[in-house]
């Protein structure tokens, strides 16, 4: 179940909100100025999300490996903003 909650409501009822997420598995979408700004999810949901991201990364890596494409280390560092400049 997903519910919506303002940041102000979260501050006022933090313990209750944390219990709803931790024990009931509820997902809370936090709103600031009427717009969604963040989500509060259980550790179980986070682990699932991270596992799904890992699977997507593995699929992408295997596809790139099949295609035989190569990227120069210096180009990758520059793209990721890791160059020393």
C-alpha cells in the first residue's frame, strides 16, 4: 500500500510513520509544497530495488560485452567526472 504524507505531517508523526513503513510494509510518498519530493520505504523494499538494479546492470554489461564495444578508460573517467582536471 502506498500513502501520501506531507513533510510537516511526517515531522509531527515520525514514530507512527516509521512503524507503518517498518512493520506494515507501507510506502509513504512525502510531499513538500504539494509536490512529491521523496519516499519512505522499508529496508526489505530497498533491498528488492537494489537487487533489481543489479540485475539490470548485469544485463546491460552482458549486452555490451556481446557487442564487443570498448570504452577508453580516460573517456569513461571524463564522462563520470572523475578526471583530474
